[in-house]
């Protein structure tokens, strides 16, 4: 009986993950549509992400002979770890997989990030190595905040299970700690998904991009897997944000739409920060110091 119950929970969790996987490109399209409306543009269709994935899936995958198997394996690991994380979400379909622990959730996502960072360096290109190192740099600051933001719910739920930490609208107490944790998790959501102000998912300017640097050498189905996994990851964090931090007596779908609109609004109202600007400024200052007022280099 216990085994049958566990199998049922696992099946419901996988069905939930498949549903999220199918809806992930739509949510990303809604975020882009909100940004276009706020910029007084028509923008692309909310279904455009589906067209892009189908286009990449139909193109051949170009691989250089100088890359190892890690380069080909990384998109699959990134996709599977994100899909497994989706299975662990609080079950809005009535069930949840038995391994839905917050520690497993965080380190599954970290495993996918690790493989993507390694694959970017495996290609041995300047942009790939730069993107991989920047991704690890951001992750070193983001992952502890993820743990603190999620584990703060353990104080009033006494459970590390994602389902056990879900908010109940009839028991919500608005406290300063709860509001600050909600804001912190929303900022983590932006950083984890390479959104403005931490990263810009729409640019290919090598001096500012982080995640896109790691995908420059990919094409075809491998590129489709990476983008699809990234869209699913954004939806996973939006669902988690809705079920753990939004004390609204609304269906999960509406709360996820509110979160998606909030992401688009925040991206429009903010500029991308330059976390690596300090090194550039210090290097430029040393160069300026070596140049005299007459334009000649001081020896």
C-alpha cells in the first residue's frame, strides 16, 4: 500500500512537471510581451518561444571535434535536473514526489549549472570561458540566499519539504521577516534565471552577457534543450514563489501570471548592473595614471 502511494505521488509529480514543461515557453512569451507593452511596442507573439524551439529542434547540431563528451552531455543534464526540480514542486495537481526536499531541490539546480559552466569552458573559446566563470561567480552569491530564503519557512512549518512549506492563506501572518524573505526570493528568482538587473537574456554583447556566453557554441537540438530548460527553470521559480511567498487566496495559475508580469515590470524599470565594472575601472585608472597630460606615456 505504501509503495503504491509513493508510485502515485511520483506519477503525479511527473505529470505536473510535463504540464509545466509545456507551459514554460508561454510564460516566457508573456514576460516578453509585458516588456514590449511597457516600451510601447507590439512585440512578438506570446507563442514565439514555441516557434523558436521547433526551429532549433529541426536544425542540425554542429559540433567541433575538439570538444569532449561533456559538451554534448551538459544540455541533457541541465534539462533533466530542471525537469526533476519541477517534479519536486508543491503539488498543485494533488501530489508530489517523495524526494521533494529543499536541499535536493537546490543542489539539483546547482548540478545543472555546474555542467553548463564546465561545458562552456570545454569549448575552449574566450566567450565561453568568460560566461562560465561569471556564472560561477554569481552562483557563489545566489545559492546561499536561496537556502536562507527557503529555509526561513522552516521556522514556522518545521518541515524541509517543499510541500510542507507551502503557504496557507488562512494562516498567513504578515511579518517583517516574511516580507523581506519574499523580496529576497524574488531577487534570487531574477538572478537564478539570468534576468535584469543581474543579466540580460536578450543581448549577445560579450561584455555584459553571462548565460548567453555559455550557449554561443551550441546549435540545433542541444540549443533547444538549453533554452527549453531555462524557460522551465523560470516557471519553476515562479511557481515556488507563488506557493511559498504570495499570501493570496487565488489559483496558482493567476499567482504565476502575477509573478511573470512582475518580472517584466522589474526588467523594464531597471538597468543591468555591472558586477565586473570594478576591475575595468581599476584597470583604466592604472592606464590613465601612466599617461601624462601631454598624451605621452610616463616611464
